C-alpha cells in the first residue's frame, strides 16, 4: 500500500512538472503559451510586468519551478483575465456539478452493471441473459453525445418531461426542497445519458467474470456444501466478479470523465468542468484550461487510490502481487 | 447406509460410469482405484447428486441411496439440504477448491449454518487435524498445499455426515505429510461410510476394507482390499498394482501395454489385455462372484497358464523331484531358486518334454498335456543355460531366428523373414540385411543371448522357460537382457519361469520366488 501511494505521488509530481515545463518549451515563450497571443497584445505593460513577476519569469528556471510548486500547493492556479477571477475560484464554481453528476452516474451505472451482470452470468444462456446481453451490446455501440442528444430530444423536447438545459432554473426563486428537486430534475437527463453510456461496459465485465468464476472448482464445492443459491451467487461468485470491475473502473475513469463531462455536459449546457473546458478552449483561456487539466488529473489519481484501497479489501491476493 | 445400484452416468454421448453397484455400511471404507479419466471423480460427484452441476449435458440413471433417500429422485431444494448434512466431499482439485477471497475459517464456518457452538467445533476439528490455529484466518493462497488439504478435510468431516467422499485427498503432498493426513482421515472416518477415490494404491491399502477396480467406467474387480492387493485376479488390477511403486515389492515397475481407449462393445480392457480371446471383443463380461470376490472377465481372471501337479522324477535311485506342485499365471514371472544340482534344469526339461517324468500331470491353459507336440511348442519355449553351444555355427542369423517357423512349417519365406525382423527389433537387435546374413560367432555374448530369446519368441509363446539365461554375461549386459524380458512380458503377457541360484537377481525379476530343495518346492 505504501509503495502504491508512492507510485501515485510520483505520477502526480510528473504531471504537475509537465504542466510547468511544457508551456515554457513552446514557441513564443511561456507567457504567450500560457495566455495566448491575443491577450498579450491587449494588456498594459504594467500588467505584463505583474504577470512576469507573479510567475517568477524574471528568475532562473529552477527558481521559477520552485515558485510554481509553492503556488500550486497554496492553491494558486493563476488568474483568468477572461473571467476576471482567480482560476481556482472559477474551477471551484464548476467542479461540484461535475462531481455530482459523475459521482451519481458512476454509482448507478456501476450498481446496475454489476447487478445485471451477475444475474446474466448466473443464468447464462437464459432468455433474460440473452436479452440483457443484446441490449447492452446494442447500446454500447452508440457514441455518448448521440445518446445525450437522443434523450434530450425524446424526453426533453418531444415529451417535454424534463428541463434540457443548465443545472437549475435561473429565474425562479425556489427555496429548500424546491431547489433540490429542481436540481435533480435538471440533472436527470444528463445523468440518465451517462448511466446509459457507462452501464454496458461494467455489465459485460461483470458477466464475463461471473461466468468464468462459476466454472471454478470452489463454486462446485460451494454447491456441494449445500449453500443457498443467493449465498453462492453473491458471496462466492459475485464478490470475485467485482474485482475486474474495480480495476477497469479505475482505468476507464479518465476517459469516462472526458466523454461524460465534456460531451454530455456540452449537450445539456451543464455548468460543470466539461462546459468550462469547452468554453476555455473557445476563448483560449489557457490558465483556466491548465488549471482544469491539473484538477482532473488529481481527480483521476484520487479515484484510483480509493479504488485501489477497496480492491485490496476485496481481493487479498493483491498484496502478494507486489 | 450408502447403496449404489446400477449407476450409469453420461457426459453427452460418452458413458462414464457403467452400471456400478456397491453397498457401504457405517465404519466401512471402500477404495475406488483406476487410471486417470476412468470415472472416479464422476462417481464422487454422482454420490452428491452433482453430475448436473458438473455438466449441463449429462445424465444419471440408477439408484444412489443415502440413509433411505434416493439422491437421483430428490428435488433441488431437498438435495441441497441433504448435502453436507448427510454426505460431504473432499474435492480432488485442492488448488482452487477454496474460494481465494474468503478466509478458510469462514469457508468452514458456512457449512455449519447458524449453530451456536460452531466456533468451538471448528477449533476442535482444526486441532484434531493438526492445523496451526493461528493460521485459521488466512486466505487460501497464504497456506501451503498440505494446510489447504487439511482445511478441506476438516470441512468435510465437521458437519458429521454419514457418507464422506475423499477424492485424491493426499495428491501433491510429500510422503510425510501424506502419512500424517492418512492417519487423521483414519481417525475421523470411524463410524462413517467413506468412499476413497484414488490411484494411490498405498493409501487404498491403508484406509479401506474393500477395493473396487474401475476400468473405463466399468467395475472389473471388487474384493477385500487385502485380498485384492495380495492376489489381484483381473489382468487390469494386476497391471495397475504392478505399475505402482511399492516398497514391499522388489520386481521392477511394469506398465500396462497400450493406453486407455473408449471401447463400445466387449470387455473394456480387451485392447490392452494380453490374454484376450475372441469373445472378449464381442461380449462384455458380467461381474460375477468367484471365491468371495467379484470379477468381470470371460476367462475368470488371470488364467493359470501352466500347472504342474505332483511331478516326480528319479534318476535310478536318486530322487530328484518329489511330487512338485507349481502354477504359473499368465504374465507372471516365477523364479525357481535352488543350488546347483537341485533339479531345476530337470524340471525345466520335463516341462519342455525333453526328459520324461515318472509321474504327475501338466496342464497347459487348464488342459492336460498328453503329448509334447507342435501345438505345445507354439506356446512353450525355452532359453538354455549354455547359449553359445546351442547355436549352430554354420547357420546365418536369419536362419537361426527363423528356424522354429521352418520346423513348424509356418508361413512363406517372405513372411518368416518379416517376422524375424520384427522380433529382432523387439529384442533390440538390428534387422539390416548385412546383420541377418552374418554368422553368430562374430557376436558378443549379450547379442547371442538376444538372438536366442528372439528365436524363442518367434512362435509367440505364452510361456518362456529361462534357465540361467544371463549367467554367462557381465552385469550390465545382464541388466539389459532382464529389462528386455520385463518389457516383453508387459507387451505380450508372457509368463516366465526363471531359473537361477542368484537370490538378488530373483528378487529383481520375479513376482514370486519358490525354492527347490531336496526335490521339494517351498
Ligand atoms: N464436465 C465434463 N464434461 C464432459 N466430460 C467430462 C466432464 N468431466 C469429466 N469428464 C470426462 O469423464 C471421464 C471421467 O472423468 P473423471 O474426472 O471422473 O476421472 P477420474 O477417474 O477422476 O480421473 P483422475 O484420476 O484424473 O482424477 C473423463 O473421460 C473425462 O474426460
Ligand atoms: S480375458 Fe477378456 S474379458 Fe478378461 S480381462 Fe482380458 S479381455 Fe477382458
Ligand atoms: Mg478424479
């Protein structure tokens, strides 16, 4: 475990270092790389001075690097001239929406995927298994934004059941419960799309690993022991079938964050990190972009650390693998 | 307590167990032995009503009765409740018979449902099987094979079932651990009915009162364990025992010729049996009771190839043989041990019809021998003591080897040559044209001995009398010749009457040793 955390720390260090060095190695110098040429043309010399000294660009490279590390640790990610606000603040305005959306979508899609996958694997070859399998393969074949648009048109526009834009109603003045319901309503369509997109892979991994676990002698022994079906299904076979789901979730988290956050948030104009990144790209708001990438990286690492922890709880063999 | 009647199991089209029947009472242990793939584990799963779980494409017929319940007639839920309460199993595959992500303690615990004193029970049995208690919360991969094996055994006995199936409970263990576990099992299985599925003959000997020999899913012999191992009656049982290393036997290991094959009709063993007759490939022999044990063989088991009854011989006043009784079974080596002049060669010569006996009878394959005719010599051949002088120096090797066929007027010259080449290669001599055309005086003692053996084998005899066949050879050549005879015996079921005065040699080559002294065999 210690060794693992060290690995993560090293990974983290490499990423923030890249974040520091890459702009400095780009043509046009760091300021242009960080702020874009348009900004440079429009700011006053004093501001430029301020920027230069705030980055320590007048100091030697090592000093700059040190200053950069210190400011990151302090939570100072720079300043966005477009938003006229510190980068960290901008990000913190958007991050909770993404966390909420992704978190709940991951929770539900993983739960559905695991439950359905176990059921399917247990009853391999049955009607329900065939139906589920075909359905999942079918739905996995659509790109995420397509699903999002489909949901938006169907439930939002044609049926008019749910709001199709934003994270809450802007002009209404709902208090307490009302605003919570409002937020949930807004989140429902993007969340449903995400669940729809995420579930198949979890389902398929669980089903496959369930099927291979069911062929293991220890399952035969569990049956010979006269254990109840539910115990064999969930405790003996099911538990072990989650293990690959956990590793896969960690591996896929980064891509999911991007497909989830970027595409789906954009389709629904959901004010999370995806929309923020999208807008920053369009505006070339590089400080925000850089900060966002850093935050996302940290998020991916943290999720992996947490999964690692649970993974070891479930699979005692792992400690021996190192 | 346990009754198996006409049990038939199929995986797909393949019939694995074929009308198996046996009964088992409290306190009894039955060993089921047989080669890999013969259906031992299948029997184990059948007894727990698990064949359907092993393969969906399976079928079970017949009756398995445990404590009055017919396993094959119970519905799923009743069967589930009966498992482990009345019948439990130690599965063969200890590598992954335990769930890797659950502690071994919990895996034992879960068979006890919610019993109140379960912790005490578990600790008790773990102590009994000598399992280190501080390791009880380990995961399977943290334990050694022996420890895992102990856990599986503890698990099988803890619920105090009436029937326990042990499927290779000590495979992949070192001898010391194995012996410990055998002792533990013995203690635990008092007042239980135990089915031991194994190909470990020494364990079968130690643990069981009765043994059932399975070949291709068919019971070929079923007898008291002691009796069966001391005196196996079925050719397959003997082959199985012979191929298993056993410190109480000195003869070199021998296998069973050919390999296990699926046979549709006839005796399942007929392709490998060295005493098969025509009917064996057509009709399946029934399992019949003979002398208190059951055997399925058209010939009633290994046949007595030659039987000497009250053979006496005097040379003038000198009594050489005094009412000798001796029987040689098919595929068996019997050594006659005796001092020089004890009459060993005389007995051999009587068997060859070269010396006339004064009284007594000889039976070949249960028929009295009246005349020593061509038919007799087809089945009985001899290799003499003084080999070099028994070969004519004016004959080429080919002619020497072919001679018996010429004398018996069998085959064309071409066929005889072909046969000679085959037999020569069987005794590991070259069969090139130049070698065939050589004269024997060029050859070494070992080569000459091989030629003599080849000549004796030309008629495919069933009995070979070998009178000090290696006395003139140095030890390394002797070893090769004896190994050769051993192999030929394995492949042809040849019975060998070996005559020597060398006790160590006798031990190495023979199934039985008899002593000839003062005209009497003991
Ligand atoms: N699930 C299955 N489906 C089809 N055939 C099977 C299945 N399990 C076993 N068999 C076949 O049944 C036969 C008997 O197998 P079984 O495991 O009972 O042999 P065994 O006597 O226990 O052998 P071993 O000494 O190797 O354990 C073999 O030919 C095997 O290939
Ligand atoms: S003699 Fe025939 S019946 Fe007997 S074991 Fe040999 S092949 Fe089978
Ligand atoms: Mg087996």
